[in-house]
C-alpha cells in the first residue's frame, strides 16, 4: 500500500507549487490569489524507488467567517487524519505568523511524523532568516524553494526516513476505469460523489464553481471498483473571466479526455441547457461513454409523465446520438444513486465489449443482403465482409467494392442495426467503409 503525505499550511505559502513539483505535473492550480486550493488534491510521487501519495490541501484559516475558509479547515483536518506523514509549509518572506503558530499547535498534537518546510529560501540571506522557525517547537526544519526545486531532495530524504515501511501487496491490480463526473457549475456533482462514498471528501456549497480542481477518488463499494473524477463546473468561455476559472475549465476538459465514461450531471430545475449540450458533445467528440443524470429531481413538480417527457426533450437535443441512458436522481436524498452506478458500469462494459468477427458477419451480411446500399449512377455497392476493429472504442469496418458510394444515411442504418442487436447504449460508434 502507498503511504500518504499531506501538505498543510496557511494560505499562499506555496503548498500547491510544492505538490506539483513532487508529482512532476501541473496538477494543482497555482495562483497568487490566496485560497485557490479548496479541496484535497491527490497525486503520486516517487523518491529513491519508493512511491507515495501526496495530498495538497487548502490553506488553514481559523476564526474566519468566509464559507470556503471554514470548509478548507475541515479539509485540512481530514487530510491530517488520512496521512501517514505531514509536511507543514511556511514562508520565510513573511516569517512566523499567528496563523503558522495556530497550525503548529494543531500539529504538535498529531502522533505522526511532521516535517517543517520553510519555503521560498532561494539565497543565503533567507537561509539565515529561516532560523526563527525553530520557535514553532516542531524541531528540525528544511529550507527549500518549491519554485526552483532547491532543497526538496533533503526534505524527501527525511520524509523517506520518517515514513513507516510500506506494506507489501502481493499482486498489482490493473488500472481501474475512470468515470468523470462532469456538468455545469452547481449541478450537484460533488454532492453526488459525497453521497456515493459516504463522506464529505468534496466541498459542497450553494456557490457555483466551488470545485476548481479535478480530483480522483478510488471507489470500491457494492461490488464496483473504479476511479471517480470530480471536475470543476464547466462554464461558457465568455464567462471565464479570472485565470483561476480558466484553469479549472481546462482541467475539466482534460478530465473528459482522459476518462472512460462521463457521468453528465444536469440540474433538473434548470433543464438541459446549451452548456449541458456542449459538455455532452465534448464527451461524444472524445468518443467517451455517457450517462446523463438529471439531479435535484426531488425539487421538480411532476406528474406521471414528467420523467418521460423530460427524457424525450433531452434526446431531441442530443440527436442523432440518442442511445444514451438518462436517469432521474437526487444526490441529497440518495435516490437512485446505486442505479446510476450500475448504469455507468454497464456503459463501460458496452464500450469495451468485443464482437467475434464470425458472429458479426453472420448477422450483418444477411441484413445488408436484404437492405443493400442504394445504387448510385447505375452502380451497385456490394459489401462482402465486415469486422470490429481492435480499438479502445467501438469501431466497425465494412469492406465494399465502391466505398465512395456509401453515404451517411446508410452508415446510420448500419449503426442502428448494430445497436438493435448488440447493447452499445451510451457509447458512440464509428462506421468505416473501406475498399475490398
């Protein structure tokens, strides 16, 4: 099992910069605005042949009325509970502040290794200034510059000595499928994941755009096993005014690109708006499996036909790719969440299924013989062989004597016949016509 290291400290001391350096990727958002990191952000790091997980936390603030700062405080305490060791980051430029002393007093009570990192030490004068950090009562400190990377090696050497020996796992598991939870800001994505995992891993407020980073959570419950990815709410480009939100949008887009299945959460009280469609088509364009969850269904006044009418309206908007599961859920009341999971797993199975070539030919060639492509300019198209390609997403090739005469309507006909016979619900299909 990998050990977990939590990076904590007050706002704007460079925790996320250190996190990015440790995992060697720009995963956490870094900005000069304090309080950018709100949720716990997870990553993997490796030093001297040992792998460990790193948690980047929001800046610790006490005595603040700000709704986010109260939630950040909870996130830091949760991260400390989860961690095997803690890196407490301070800022040599500002010296010891009352907030540093508050964090230090909290960490002195923790029965885990605590390493004090004095950041932004990039010259010999600042090395001397760092001596005052002995006053925090946490023992030895490590000077570093998370921006340039100097000093991080000594910190990591000390961390390896402080961490307990890792447990040996007998067999390595295959990489788990990734399910990205996507949607507009404030649609209920984080509430959905919190309801599934049974703890407040993600900050939930009524303010749109609370989640700014895309964060992975390993899910192992009810017989399911996969990674859940909570993404920042995606807004129209015109509404992305601050750099911070721009990075969040980019991260959400990247999360879609690197996922297997996209769980699109929409707000039932607002309907399937243009931005929901954009996210849907972004997932479809990247050939991802899609499940649509209509959240907050408990807040909508409805009669017996409401859900069917609502689903029909959504399918009109996403036409021609209408073979998509649409479920009506309430993350708050935990209604139909297990069904949502079952559906997402089924869509993943649909996406990864392989049809034997002989069975595919037996079924499709009979259909093609009964309903051949229309003749064009007196020329008749003959299809004699077809197969599924060995690709990550369902792609089928049909070999014809005159492929240029097979137009899109007939390709849609072939796709519909494939969907009728095999279950590809929620998964885009590609049809290719090639010359024999």
